[in-house]
């Protein structure tokens, strides 16, 4: 198991911040996608509420875990 990334409690806490009748998306992406994705979100009237960077060692460990499980 990889720790240090989002867990169900984190996701639940974020969901509680969304007003009834509203929607939100929690997206994890590679940095190469950040600029065009952010531009598309803003162009459609959306707002980027947070931009977090996952440390490279955690991302690599997660990918290794996926590779070894498959």
C-alpha cells in the first residue's frame, strides 16, 4: 500500500465542502497536463481550488506498486 496520497477521509472532507446542487472534480494529473487543463477549466468558467504536487518518490513508488501488482 502506498501512503501519503489522498485517502477516503481526505476525499470525504473535500466533498463536504461542496454546496448542495453544486459539483466538483478531484483530478490528479501529470505536471505536463497542468497548464492546458487549468486553462480549459478556467475557460469553461471553472475555478482551480487547489494544485498540489505529489513528491516524485511517492509517485514512483505508486507506479512500482501498480507494475508489481499487474
